[in-house]
């Protein structure tokens, strides 16, 4: 494996984050802080506890997951789309760099940015509500797995999109709504039985449930099922990326 190539691409992507610090880091942290103010203070005063946890603390994992999914997807999609838009992708494809090294570089950088944002939001949450992390190792595991998985999804979107409008289409119309409906701000046990069943078809439910379990030991679905679904989603994303490079979809034209 060409570690020098991976390091060079990774460093370039991380340098772009430093150049756009307000957009990449500060903006999502401020937006999430507003969620804490609105949901934690305004709504939380009317919903004192959810399964024995204060509502403000209950939504912390969901808000982190919301930022993690959106940041992973957008960072990876833009990271690979811009070289295609500028035409520099062909220089990369003709260089002595394997497809695996390209994916590791771009996805690794996007996941790193998302994890940094997630950790900053986690630290920021402590200024608004007291919370605990019952299983810190599992918290980190779900954080990393989710960031990598949705960075792969973003990478796929960046290859598929042929304009900036399509680049934002999936995150705005699919990822964000699924996250809001995935139990980020509530437990699906609070829903009527029919909608509980419908919610189980939302893959984000398993991500949020597993992540919340790592904080409070509370889960809408079994943590084993959450982990299995996360790994399955990761496997499907890897398979799609492998197919893209094997067929040259949207890369060789």
C-alpha cells in the first residue's frame, strides 16, 4: 500500500478543512447548540424525563448523530466531487495510486472531520446539560463506524452527482429526514405500535439506538442488532464503492 499517497491526499483534504474552519467546524457546532437551546430548554421543560433520563440529556446522542451523519456525507461527497468537477480526478486516476488508497484517503479525511465535529459537540453539550457515558469504548466504536459508513455513502454520492444540485439532493431529502425520524429527539417506544413498526425500516434508528445505549444503557432495539445493522450498512457501502471502481462508473467518461 502506498502510504505516501494516502498521507498526501489525506493531508490535502484536512488542509481544506483548516482553510474553511468556520464552515466546516464552527457552523455545525453553533447549529447544534441552537438545538440544545430550543429542544433542551423550551421543549425539555415540558418533557421532564424519557425512560428515567432528562430530556436535555436524552437528545445529546441524537444531536451528535445528526451532525455526524450530515457532516460525514457532505464532506466526503464534496471531497470527491470537486476533483471530478475541476478535472483533476484524471490525474489522480492515472497516478500510481490504487483505488483502495483513493478511498482510504478521501473517506478517512471525511470521517476524521465528522468525528472532530462530533467530539466538539459532545464537549459543548456539557455546558447545557449533565450527561454520562456508560460505555465509552462502544461510544467511540459507534462514532467511528457511523462516520466511516456515511463517509462512504457521501463518496458514492460525490461520484454519482453530475452537478451541485444533485450533490445536495440526497443529504437534504433523504439523510436529514431519516435522521429526524430515526429517534434522534424521541424514543420510538413513544410512538403508536404501527409507527414503531414503520420506524424499524429506517436504518438510522439502529445507529441512534446503539449510540444512545453507549451513553445511558437505553436502546429502542437490541444493541447487537444495532451493531449488526451498522456493519451491514458499511458492507453494502463498501460493495457499491468497489463496483464503481471496477466498472469505472462516472469516472472514465
